[in-house]
């Protein structure tokens, strides 16, 4: 079994034509500042390191950073966390959070899951499942099964997110199961969606040896 970290997982997805937020790996504070300016504010900084599975749990995620001063402050905090290896410097994107997951199942081969994403995914557990392959019609059905679906369609006067781009991402993830049979698990959490885009800002992939 081989676990790809966020940076490697996102590179894999980008090579397969998935929309991924612009990002760089920084080892030093000066690199973090340089890459932040190259990407353009606002910025998210995240820790990458040994045995760090949930970055938020160790205080290793800082979002919507608006200045060089904020970058410096966040980087210093990240660098002090046990297991630190790199800091991921990433474009911050505003929107709703969606989870898309793929898992190899001993009975059904591949199963796809989608639902409300973000750090509260495991607590809220608002998800829908299908056996792969999943087409566009099934992907829309999955979204409509979610309790949080109304949040995506513009509840309480908010703008509707781009449902079609979520559906496109879901079906593309389904196709990965056919193209890469060594994928054991794939988690996109979150896919950030707004009225224009659906962009991957975090991912993890586990491969069979």
C-alpha cells in the first residue's frame, strides 16, 4: 500500500485534467512568501509532514491569508508542529465544500461517494453512494439525495453553485476507477464550488502496492 500526500495526489489529479487550485511546496518562510506573491492573495497555508493525516486537527491549516505579514505568522506556527516537512502554499478559493470519494470494495469493486465536505464531514455524514461507473444522471441523483442539496441551489438568497461542474467532477472520478485499477482509495475533500467554478483544494490517494 502506498499513500500519496496532498501535493502528490493533487499533481496526479491535475495530470488527469481535474481542476486543482494553484499551489507550491515551501520549505522556508522566504519561499512561502515568494510563492504567495506568485499565486496572488488570498492564500491558504497547510502543513505536510510525517504521520499527519488530518492537518486541521494539529492546527496546520491557515486560510484566507491576505498579506505577507499573515503569511509569516502562519508559517512560523506551521513550522513548529511536530512532523513538519513542507508547507503547501495554495490559492484560497471561496465557496461551498463538497466531498467526492472513491473506494475499492471487495463485493462491488468500486464505490463512489459524494456529500457535504470540509472538516465536519465525519460528524455530519450527509453522503450518497453509488457503484461505479457513475454517469451524469446518477451524479445529479446523488446530489439531490443530500440533505444539504438546497445549500447548493441557492437557499436563503445565496447564489446557486455550478452544479454541472460538480457532476462533471463526479463522473471523472468514476472513470479513474477504470483507468487506474491500482487506486484503493481516493478522497477529494473539499472540492470548493461557487457560482462559476468547482476546484479541488485537498486530496488524498491510496494505491495498492
